C-alpha cells in the first residue's frame, strides 16, 4: 500500500509540474483529489487492510492529500502571475505612437489688451508701477481729494474692509503711492484689478484698469490731449472715432472723459473708455509737492471696455465665465 501511495505521489507531482494553464489545473485537481481519484481509492480500501497497519497508511494517505493540495495551490498562484505577465507583455503601450493631441493654452483677452496698452505707453516712456488690491481709505479716496463726506464716494460703490481699508475702487491710488515715494519728473502707468459693488451687462464687480500719471514742470493740457490722441490712434486705428467730453473728477481739474465710437449688431454708439485730467492742486499738497512748481496730467482707462471695442463683444460677463469656446478665439 505504501508503494501505491509513493507511486501516486511521484506521478501526481510530475503532472502538477507539467501544468500549463488554470483550466488544466482545475481538471487535474478533480482527477487527483476527486471522489474517483487513485488516492481516494486507497482511503476507501483502508478498512480492508490489517488493523495494526491502518493508522500508518491512513496517516500517509492524509499527508499526501495535504501535500498535493498545497502543491496545487502554489501552482495556481504561479499560473495566475504568469497569465497576468503574458497579458501585459502582449498588450504593451506603444509610447512612440502619435497622441490624439491636447490643446495648448492661450492668453486671456484681458491680458492681451493690458499688455498691448502697456506696450504702447512703455514706448512713450511710461514705467510700470503696481499697487496692492487692498488699499487704505487715504490712498483710495482722501489723498485723491475725495474726503469722508464727498458725494463722489457714492459713485464708487465700495467694498469696505476693516481698519479703514477698502478693495481699491480704481488704480488711481497708485498715483499717490508713487508720488509719496519719489520726486518729479514722474511718468508711470499702473495696470491692475479694481473692485466695485456693481454688476450688469457692462459692469462687473471686478474689472481692470490702467492708470497713467505724468508730473513735471510745465506739463499742460495740450500734453494730455496730444499723448492720449496719439495713444488712442495707435490702439484703435482709423476705424473708431474719438471724442473728449468735459467731465468732473475730484482729483483732476479740468477733467475729461474719452469716448470711442463702437458699432455692434449694426448699431453705432459711444462707449466711455477713460477719465483724465490735470492733477488737482490739493492732490499735490497731500503728497507734499509744491503745486506752484509742478503740474501734471493723469488718466485711468478701462481694459474691459477697450477689449469690448477691439473684439466687438457686447457683454462684459463673457470675460469671466471661462468658456473655452470664447477663450480659444483670441
Ligand atoms: N479713477 C477714475 C475712475 O475709476 C478714472 C480716472 C479719471 C483716472 C481721471 C484718472 C483721472 O487718473 O485723471 O473712475
């Protein structure tokens, strides 16, 4: 009987070693350990052998059953790993194939127009200055001749913050920062975001301006007009008419607003794109410049408005919705 078990063992082990697939393994398992297997036959015949030999044969047969089960399980793990490796080898990614392509980024129209505006004014000798988005009440209003109860504060729909600070309502406070820091001559432009509590098709709570300031001895209104006319002509070409309209700002005197003709959906209208004027004497006093020695002009233009004219856009909100169909046109 022991001999039979030994031959079952060597026969079974060589069959297990030869296995090549999980399917074959399942078949072999039922052949080796199923009810009709040679090993089961031995177990069934145990009652027929002499009583004293039964424990030895029984023990041997059970050990063989355990060993074959162990070997089959080990083989199963090996075959699973082999099948996975074969699959991965046959299905390797070809990294040399061309991709389906992915879109490259582009500049936002507001960035394009801001850079365009700044590049023209840079050429006229204006240096770029920047100021913070959170401003003191002093820089945003008071030093610009807009006192605590000045009616012009109404126009600014301000987001007030703590400790007498505000989200700047315009880029004009950069004028004050510059003049507090340096003596004339000054020629700066200040691009940046500004904030107002305001929203409709032509107003957004966040928008963009470029401020300009030129201060020296003998600067006149003609300098202002000549500079802005040359600049606007470069910006818009001959296609758009430009008009200066007298206006009022507390920080300039005299003051103007500049409108540009704008045709959209077959209708021509004027769109206001900037305020400008000669720097008010009180502003010079606030920054300790002598208003009898120096004069200057300032201007502040709205980037969204200019972009709307250049690209014929009728709703300011398109700039902020981040719709790809819109953004990829620029
Ligand atoms: N800060 C003004 C505004 O946002 C625009 C402006 C007007 C700026 C006249 C100027 C200026 O520098 O001189 O409405």
